[in-house]
């Protein structure tokens, strides 16, 4: 059987206007393997790992070491999907040199195929510097979770004409700087459609309506593992929290009542724990 071709940044960019792009977050090896088997071209190791997996209230505490750890696990599982790793808070904002060091570690040590950073015009030169060093970059405009303190919370952006024009300028700046794709987060659908038609890079929407070139969801939201925290725009495709809770309760009951382990399986060679 011929192995499927690995997705690359140029291949993703070439999908603009030809095919809608499905992207999911992944934070571990088994999820990455399943995502890959499902044929998704993009796996995003988001700093949302802080909220989805580590119990933080925001993405701000996530460290570069944590991103390297989770990205490496995803890269081992996603053989075909393009693995994009978020640059965490304060690893790229201070200087281009900081951005190069952090992105370099994600690519060299963790096996990321590309990195993502938040912000537009202000980071256009950073994007150019990363690309010049051979590191593909995905942009991110609109709601910027790393700026949650400055924004006063997780609020839709681009509602006023002034705010909308800033999002337009940010997207154009990232497109001109060479981003292979741009995430549009929590902006009005009409604005997202306008930006999508006005840039050459594919746009990946999250809470930005149906007119983007692709969509991304946090995998916990898709699987029903986020509980009350799932955003309104997310679609739940499974209810794994209820399934897992039922399984955990059944296991506890079997242990407490002596039904597990079964006598016939006792003493067999265990799998590595």
C-alpha cells in the first residue's frame, strides 16, 4: 500500500478556492493518530492545551516547554497531517530573536511542521523573519486569547467599523508577510467572508461563520468533553464525557464488588502501564 503524501504548508495554501479545510486541535499521541486516520490535513497543537488539558483558566500560563512536550506527542501520531504548534505567550512578543528561538525549538525538538502566532500588523516582520529561516507560519487575527486581559474577556471582535478595519489590516499584513493560512477567530460572519475574499491565504474560521476557507474546533468541544465551557459556535459530534463517566462508574462498581479482575485472567502477562 502506498503511503499517503504528507501535507505541507504550500499544499494547504493551494487549497484556497478548491477545497474546504478541516482542522482540529490535538494535544496527545492517540488523538493525533485518530485525527490522521480520519484524513484531516491540519492538526493544531494550540496553547488551548492549557484550558483543555491542564486546567488553566486562560492560555497565558502555558510555557514553551509544555508546548514542546505536547507538540512532540502529536508529531509522533500525525504522520500525514501538517502539525502546527502555537507560540505561547511572551515567547515571540518581546523580539524577533525570541520568536526565532521559540519557533526553532518547536520545529527542531518537537517536530512541528509550522508555527502559529497571534496578532497582525505588529508581527508582520516577525512572520517574515520566521519564513526566511524556513519555518512556515499560520497567522491569527480577531479574538486573540493571549490578549484576553487587554480585551477585557473573550469577546467578539470587529463589531465596530474601527475594530473591523483593524482586523482587515491585520489579515492583509499577515497575508502579505507570507502566512500560509490565517485563523479568523470570533468576528462577524460578513467580515470574515470579506477578508476571505480579499486575501490569498486560506482563512480558517473559529466562531467566524461559514464563509471562511476552512474551520477549526477545539477537539474537547467536538467530543463533548468541555461541559459548560464549550462556546456556542462549537458543534458537539460526540458525548464522550457521559460515556467515560458511565465506564468509570462501572469499573469502580466491579472493583468494589469483586467482579474485576476475573479469575480466569489473573496471572496473565500485563500490558505496560
